C-alpha cells in the first residue's frame, strides 16, 4: 500500500485515501456545500482538515495502546463534531 509516515502515523497515499480526513470533509461538505464549490477551496480545506485531524489523532496512537474500532470511531466523531460546532 503506497503512502507515507506523517507525524509518526502511516497515512495511505492516493486521492481521498486518508481514513481520518475523509469523514470530516464529507460531513463538512454536506453541511456547508457552498464552501466546497471552488476546487482551490476544497484543496485548502482538505489540507487544513488533515492538519487538525492528525494533531488530534496522533496522540491516540503514540500511547502504544490501540482503542477498539468502536472507541476509535466514537473518538473520531467527537473530534469532527468539535470542529463542526466551532464552524457554526
């Protein structure tokens, strides 16, 4: 699987491949579709989303213990909700 290590976390390569960023961008584009019309804005938002999501997610993996898939999903949803609420 192509990709790279960013902040000590493997991130798969390819368009839309980051499993941490895709749900956040999908939720934001549904809630704020007018903000995603311009391709340059999409690229900028994706880069910003990746930066903030990786900042939140990296410590979870650096602790050396992996959460269950259910715990991880809940954590990701809480992170996304925090940023979506701040955008409102």
